[in-house]
């Protein structure tokens, strides 16, 4: 199943699986090729199951309080708002326009960039989606964080991410992908303390903290 898992979430999921006697299978889903080290770097991971192994027979999540970031975004999956803001995208932003009929539909038709200072935008989205919207922000922030770490390493000339083509795909398939963050740590480009601080900053972004920032109940 397609659930984008971040690297630092994997140990906790594996521990939960062992405690619940679940045969957990995880596979790389998004991989890049570093030409400098000839290494396949895994950016994102998926569960290698047709259905979530953490569901009970009654379709209740067994790890709900500790569920991955991507699960916290349900039913939004990802809002796309942070990327919209950071990249100054000018196209209209439409959130919640998926296949689920129960998901609220929110559309911003103004053809101008959205900025983090646009409190009315965040208020409307928070009122419409609540905790799922907060989860989406956490998930996107985490994704952007990993992307920026790799971009910084490439800017410093420590890695060289190759454009995807047939030969690169063959190289990836012949190799054993490693976690991108573990790779950066091994090269001295990211410390364990720095990663923990970044993860803590993501986890500290809660419904309550967003309510306080927006002044909403």
C-alpha cells in the first residue's frame, strides 16, 4: 500500500510490529541516485502490504496514538499548502478535492501567492479540517526538511543527485538503497542531535499550538 513513511519513523513502527507479533514489511518507494558515491538514497518508504497490517479485524488502528505522519493527514493525505506558500505558487489552491465525498472542499481562487502571514487562510483550513490539517502541515514540513537537507548537501558538493533515466534506474536496481538521512549522518553532514531536534520541532506542532497562533477555538 502507498503510505509515504519517513526514515526516522521506521524504527518505532518495527518496534510496534514486534510487540504486536506483526510481520512488518517495508520497502523503499522514492529513491535518488548519488553519482558522487554511486549510492541509491531512499527518500521515502512504503509498507509492503496490500492492507495496513496495523488494522484490527474491526478496522481499528492498533497504533493510533503513535501512527505515522502520513496517517495523521487522513483524509487529506497532504494539503499542499506549505509547498504552495514556500514556492510562491500562483495557481488557485484546492484542498480536499479527492474521491472521498465526506471530505470538506475548500478552494482559494485568488490568483496570487499565499503567504504564511495570511491568517484567514489558515483559519479557514483549520476550521474545515481540524487535526487532519495540522497533520498535513507536519507531514509536508517533514518532507520539505528532508528535501532541503539533500539540497544543502548537493550545494556543498558532497553529493550529486543524477537526473532519472534508464541507466540510473538500472544502477538503482542493481544496488541496495540506503536511507538518505543515515547516509548524510555517515558523511558528517547531519548529526543525530540535529535530526532529533528537527523531529521534535515537527512533533511540537500541535492542534493547540496552531489554535494559539491563529487565535481560534
